[in-house]
C-alpha cells in the first residue's frame, strides 16, 4: 500500500495509473475505520483495478467544535485494516494541505439540504460537499462508494456530482450492522458499555415501525416511534422523519410516493447516532398494475 499525504504526489501517481488504463475505486473516510468501511472497500476492490482510500477528519463539516475534538482518530490502526483489505493507495492529508486558503465556496442543494441533517446541522452539507468535491478532483475516480447509513449525505453527493457535471459513478452500499442490529459507525467507539448495551433499541424500534406500516398511518407510526424514544431515558430523540427516498421531503400517506424511508437521529448523552430503514416500497405494486 502506497501512502501519500501530499495532493501533488497523489494526483501524479494516479495520473500515471490512469495513463496505463487502470480504473480507480474511491472510498472517502474520516478514519476510525470499522467493518462497514471495509465492506465499501471490498466492493470497490472487486469492481476496479485500484482501491484508493482517503482518511481525513474534515473540520468544516462539524458545526460543533466539541464534536470535532472528540472524533476518534487512530491512523496506525486504520492502516492495519487497510492492509487487510489490500488497499492500494491511502491519501491521508493534513488540514493545511487540504485547505491552504480560506474557504468561500457555498453550495445550494435546494430542499434536499434543508431538511433533517441540513436543518439540524447548519453548514454541515456545505462542508461535506466542499471536501468531497476536492477529493474527487484529487483522485478522479471511476466509481466512489458511500454507505446508506448516511442516506441524506449520499443524496447530497449524488446531487453534487450532477451539479458539477462530474464523470463518475456514485455507488450506494447497504448499511452494515453489528450482530445486534446497531448500525456500524465510528461514533460507536465513544459509547460506554451501558450505552452500547442500550443502543440496539434504535434499530429494533425501526423494525417495529416497519411492521406497523401494514395497519397504521404515517402519522400513527411517527407518533409511536417518538413516544418509544421519549419513554426511554437512555436516549434523547433529535428527530424521526418519514420521507421520500428520492427528495427526502416529508410524506403523510403511504400511497403518496413509490419509496418511503424512516430516518432517525438519537443522542446517547454526547454521542449522536443515526440510522434509517425502508418503510414502504410501492415499486412492485406499480409494476403490476
């Protein structure tokens, strides 16, 4: 595995590889790697000649400085995991390398960026878009891989690719879960033993919400989920939203759209956990009739 920290070295090496016909699969990360990240990398490895991974804790996507400070960092451990999946190139720059000049770029993703995470974390998606666009410009991948746990981020990145007319394919990858259903996340490292024991409640509640869609209205399911979280002292519910899987806008009727998701963010003291589930898929019904 080749390790680069400079943009110029990375772009030069990858250009040489493209010149000899190599295809590039790219997985951008903020480190603290886990099996969810590795699943993305394994798919990228299978579908491309070269696997390129970036490890960069992007300061401009954190709207709370305390969250940035607490974000887990362990580059040496990350390197061991990258060797395990036979990563070809690691790009691990400093903040100064990535942002030598003040950042003035501002993206407007319309309503897509104004709901849920966009509403609760001002500036977050602008910071994500800026760093992802810069990483795409550095690596110029054929395909880039993103997990569906951060479903709204995935939608924003697809929109970014369209807005910037980038010639690459965004590959969504399913959520990877622990044995008890907890969605894998770097933030899970910060959970206490008791919090980790309680955390699977999130996915269990989503699963029950899915079962309820057969007999309950959208508002009944939404109210039930909110009450479940509000009755559990281990959690502080930030939001539970039922939205269209494409534009992420709220829906009020199961028949109102082809594909509906449930999105949840819950805090366990100072750890913010995010998850989602597909609640309703009407594609089969529409195709049959």
